[in-house]
C-alpha cells in the first residue's frame, strides 16, 4: 500500500520573531515493511541554517534556524511511503512466556538485548507506580506467552478507556489518565508502555500516521487526519512488534512509522525556541491519502 502524507504546521505570532531554532521529526523511517519513496520539508521563511541528521534512536531530524524577523512560520512536510504487511506475529515466537523474556533481558549480554534494556526503565514522561503495575499485572498471568499478555493489555485499554481529546494535554500525568479512564492515543501508548515496563519488559513509543476514513457517504476532509501513536514490544531473537491500543489492533499496512523512542518527549514532531513574537497561535493539519504504485 502506498501513501502520501502532508503534515503542515503554522505558527502565527502577535509580534515579530527575530530568531528561532527548531528541530523537526517529520520524515518517515526506513524499516523492513516500510520504504520511504520521497520526502521533503518546505519552510517559510526560508531558513538561514539547515542540517539533516539522525538522533540517538535513529530517527530522522531536520534542524533549521531563521534569523530574519517574521510573524508567521510555516513548515510543510510531504512524504510518500510504501507499506507492506507485517508477518503474522502468531506464526512464530508465540511460545515465549513473558517471565522468560523478562529474565533473559536481565541476563543475556547480546548486543540487541543490551540495546533493548533502555526501554525497560522509567523515562521523562513514563514513571511506573503501584497503580500502573497493578493494572498491567492482570494481563500478565504466570506462564502466559508474552504476545498473548500484551494483546490482552491492548484490548483492556481499548475497552476500559474512553477516547477524549478534550480531557488531556501533553503534560497530563499518567495517574490522571488511569484514574479517569480517558485520554488520546499518546496517553494510551504511554499507559501500555508503563504497564509493560512494570513487569520488567521492554516497550517503546512509536509516532506516525494512520489514515482515517470518513463516514459512509461523506467525503474525506483534507487535513482531517492527525499524527498517531502506538507502542512496540521487544521479543528476543524476533525484534520489535507493534500494538495500537487506540484501535485495538496490531498494525499491518495502514500505520506509517515516523519515529520511536522511550516516550513522546523523544519523538516530538516539532520543537524549538523563538526569541520575541509575543503570543502565538498554532494550527496543525495532516492529510494521509492512498496513491497508486
């Protein structure tokens, strides 16, 4: 399946910004089932400095600075990707019980195991506590396969929690999400990761896109899609596998991966500092559409 993604961000300021420095994580990754056919970023005003690099997690970063006065900043990322279905996870690795995986993460010194260990620890936006551990423990029964346990956790989050974009912000603590059983995809991914890490397992945060379909008989509105978030779990000898608790599904060929890290703070689509400008308004629109290929 081939997709075109247009992610447009507009900042409007009440006064002139004299200087700004920014980092964008908007270009899709190259992974086994995803190939980036083309990607580019347009910036208005034209940046004075521009640099592309990879961050610690291998995500693609575009750094840019603007050193001329401006009252509007527009960043438009356009990408075309090809997605192939992932292998059925239940064809292999499903006999690994979660306790065995946990123990191997602590004892095995293989490079890939050591690399995955960082995803078992607390991170800036995910701190494990007793309540989160207890919620997750219900899904991790003794002797149960890891994949079955994670799938059960994903289903429970989907059924127990209400999608409510008005309830949380980026800074809402997980304790509030758990107490009120409300949130958005970012919250549900963070919640699942906390529950999994509480069992001594490795889980990471994934950001990207998912095409949204209009109701029957309605035309799709351009810009109505949005950034999406889900999580991955590490399975020794097999790698990382994705789970989407917002939609209660294991991604196949509709999820477009942009970046991953310990939590949202590692994969923020756009961040930076601006000198001047006063108050600002932010508008973000995303359009994901199928293309021939």
